[in-house]
């Protein structure tokens, strides 16, 4: 299946986790890719691991919470690839702890990176997609944006991603630009590696109907679908990929602060 032949794709948060897994998947389906990450060395390593020739994959460094940096890096990516057809917005961080443990700084940082960055990317890439005559944007949200989990800043930011996705789908539809989001549940990525090592994966396995954490590659498959022409009549949706977790009402409920307090993971 080569749904991305001749497609030019930008993946933010492309140095690791869901972003890197999505880049691998899209490369295998024929895409040319620009991986954007705060960790420029990680983005370049990821690009080299996917395409040692450097012909179809390149790594770029940018702070996606900085609108000027976003504009500049997308301009560079567009020049290198000759256009931009698809964007997967995967950059993000996570904070843990109850409301009283969430500082102003932590709130702003999570919202800036997890929500504002997706607005900056969409705004900056829309002109390139208009020039191409069509486009697709896939935003990585979270089930926490719909059901409330993990942390107030994280849940609010991810809920904002889902709302932003629907608004942009309406605004950009006249330019044949589709905008959708995917909401992963618990997914085994570097973002939560420390928690999983401490036993959270086993603790939650019995609460997830499919009995396990998801894999980054499984979320990448959803991103690949939403960005492809197989989803050509789909825009403005949030596709949940959580192993059935959100279909179950409070399974063996553990308060987020008790289950996950005290740990902060970062991914971008």
C-alpha cells in the first residue's frame, strides 16, 4: 500500500514516539518527509535511521511553541520538498500532579506546546497547502481531552486540540484542506517510559478492554489513514484509539493524582 507516493509531509515531534513511528509508516508508503523537533540531533538521527540516503527524509530543529520558529522551519521544509501536502502535529509534553501541584509555569508550558503549537503550525502551513490545491492536517490529541485524566493542564490542552481541529476543519474546508485529530489512550512511548517501568502499565492493563497499552505504530497507522486519500471525505473528526478504555465507565477508578502524581515526562 503506497498511499503517500509523491506526498510531501511534515511531522512535528518527529524525533521519537508517535511522531517517529508515523514518519516510518509514511516513508514506507512513499512519502518525502521533514521531521521537526526541539531536539534537532534527535530529528536528524531519526531521519537518518529512516532514510540513510537523506534523499527523502530530513530533520529540522524548531521550538514549536514559538510562532516565528514554526513559520521559518515550515518555509525551509516547503523549499526542500517543493511543497507540503500533509502535516502530522505530534509534538507535545505532559505534566502530572493534581491542580495544587501545577504551577503557572507548568500550565503555560503544556498549553503552549500541546495546543498553541498546533495553531501556529496550521496557520503557517495553510498557504503551502493552498498552493498545492489541497492538504491534510492530523493533530495528535488524547482521550484526556474528552474524559479528563492525567493533569489539568494536559487535559485542557488536549481538549483544546479537539476543539481547534473542528474549527479549522470548518475554516479550511473551502481550500480543500482536511483537518482531523486522533486521540490515543495509554500508549507505550518514551513519554511514559518511567511510569511504565514503575509498574503503571501492568496496573492499567486490566482496566483497558484490550488488555494492554497501545503501540506507537498503532497510533501511526491511524495518523496515516487520516492523512491519506482513503480519508478524503473525512474532516473535523476526533478518532479515538484507546483500546476501548473510554467505552468503559470508571473501570476500577484510580484518581489521576494518586495513580500518576509526582512524575513529569517530556516529549517534543
